[in-house]
């Protein structure tokens, strides 16, 4: 029996419900994907009432279905000469407004459902950037942690040997994500160039000496703080003296902390999978430089921070706890920058109880649906990931533009463009939320603002 709404039904809620049932039936055991779709659909009730043409064109059914899903074997030799086998993926979700664009994630947790959620989010995030980019995501269950440079190189070369058939500067342009930094992008790009005999902007996040863009490593963290600055402006506030919680200790977290320091805030936390450090004196520039060396060069664990800086407290990860102690520290602002669903309803309650007035998401979907609802109900400033962390992919788009023009812009020029893009994203979210009758709700603003642009492009291009 079909679960699709019959032609002629005018109730958006019924239509959305029927598509959601279909999504769960067709994509079993993919809770992250279901969550991402449900969150967007909840906002789209407001749009479908005004735009019945989206329903008659079956746009929701089409936008949740990837245009292409690639899954492949990645065999490689470890340093002992043993054969290892991993699984590679690329989800090419939607190309209505430009070539597929989105990161590659190398992490043991990678599976089809997580990548579909990330690719789905990416479609609307890229739409919000104002740049012509579609949405995609990919990666592997390979874990670069603890591997030698040679092992990472052999894996990347094997991975790209298959992926290169499906990507290109005008087709699909991957970038880095969790587990894929400058080292991995270098190995992947080298293999692409070798196999295709061409030097093109097929990957972003490249080294500065061979086509990379200044500000790209900093862009997600910087952009998230720029977005938060715009949110504060709507209440005539600044970052000056504000206590800020930042989770994670990778690329996004490091540059979130750096930009918070630039704007006069006081970041006091960082974390990794082993636990949380809390520094009541604040993480200043010297301490941040130490974290960057620890994580980017030594590839160490964040607990070492508490050994180095005596006033800092280390709280190890305890799976028996029903909350993350990081979100139970008194602060004005929170920047979840680690991974999906790191803020649960209990964590959200702790943040609100302790007086947190702003949450800006640096990671992808770091708040559960329950946590998101609590933030919206409390009327705090809440910047959802697809808007707040769009600075990374926006600067990837700027890197693509530089590659196409065979130019390299200055640091100041890229930073200024990034800042302007984040201001424009906030404006789109803010104004769209007001237009659809939910002022201040940037979740609705981001979802609707991102969707409408993609939906109209899909209508223009016919049934494809």
C-alpha cells in the first residue's frame, strides 16, 4: 500500500507525515537521517501552506532521495604488510544549484545513515551561503588515529583510486571533515592528479602552495563566531567579557576559541573523546597555541592540558553519566563543535539552568531534537548548524572560485568575504523567520531559506 498522499490533498501536515513515514520505511536503521529530515520538515509546514506547487511537484519526496549513492571497497596494506579492508562512501544528494559539495569523514562511526544526514543538511547549508553549490558528503569507516603517515597515504590512495571516477571540479568537489585534515587532502589530491593527469580544483582544503585558500582552516570556527556576533547584535549585545563553553579540540574548536579571543570573550573549555578540560582562568592565546601543537602536531589527548596548566580541571568521559559535564559549567554562550547529538535534553536543561543565553552550533546537528526544542521554547539566541557552521563550506566555495580563476586572494580579502557571507546568512535566516510568522526562530529561518532556493531551482529544471 502506498504511503504517499493522493493528489488533491491540501493539508501540508498530512503530506509531510506521509513522506516521513516513507523516509523511515525506505531508510531503516538510519536514525540520524530520520532526525535531520524531521527537523527540516517541521519548519516546512509553514512553506507548504503558502506554496502548494511544491507539494504537487512532489518536492519533499525528491529532496530526501539522494541523486546518487556510491559505496565501495577500499583495500590497503598496513605497515606490517597485512591487508586491511575498509568501506568507502560518497552521497551525491542534490545538484539543483551547483556541483555537489561537502566533506569527507574518516571515522569508525561512519555509515550510510550518518552520511545521508550530513549530505541532506549540506544541501540547505550550501544554499544559504549564497554560492552556487549543491550538497554531498562522503568518507570511510577508516580510523586515521594511531596510523602512520605511510598507512594513511596508502589508504587515501586506494580510496581516491575509486572515488576519482565520480568527482570533478564541475561535478562533485569534496573537502575535509572529521579525520580528514591537510595531510589526508594532500594524499587524496596527489592520487587524483596522478590518475587523471590534470591539476584542477577537485578538492578544497588544499595546501596554500598548491591551490588552497587562506582562511580555509579557520573558516568554520571563525564563521560560527561571526554568526553568533550577528545574533548578539539583535539584542544590542557584544562578546565583551562573556564566558564561553566550546566542545571539541579539533579544527572548528581551535578557531572558534581564537575568534572568541579576538572579540573579547573568555573561552574556558575544550574536550575530546576521552574527556573535558575546564580552565577557570580562561584559554588565552598561549594556551590555545599549546592546544594546537598538542592536537595538530603531537596528535595527543586533551587531558594533557590539565597536566601542563595546574588550575585546569580534567573530567574524564564517563558513559554512566546521563549528561556531559562540559555543558553543566556556568557560562553565557555555548559553542558545540565536536559531533552530532552531543547536547541532549539533560545537557540543554543544564545550560539553561546555568544562564546560557546563546548557543551557536559549530558541529553538524550537535543538539538532539528535544534539546533544540528546549532552546527555542526558552527564546535564547540559537544558531542551528546549517547556518552557524556554513563558514567552512562558504570558504571552500571561495577556494573553488580562486582555483577556477587561477588566482589567490589575500588573507584579509578571504576573511572579509567570509564575514560578509555570514552576515548575509544571518540576515536570510532572521528575515525568513519573520516572514513566515516565527520571529527569532533561526531554525525555521535556516531550513526555509535554504529549502526555497533549492526547491525553486528543482521546479525550473523539470522532473530530474
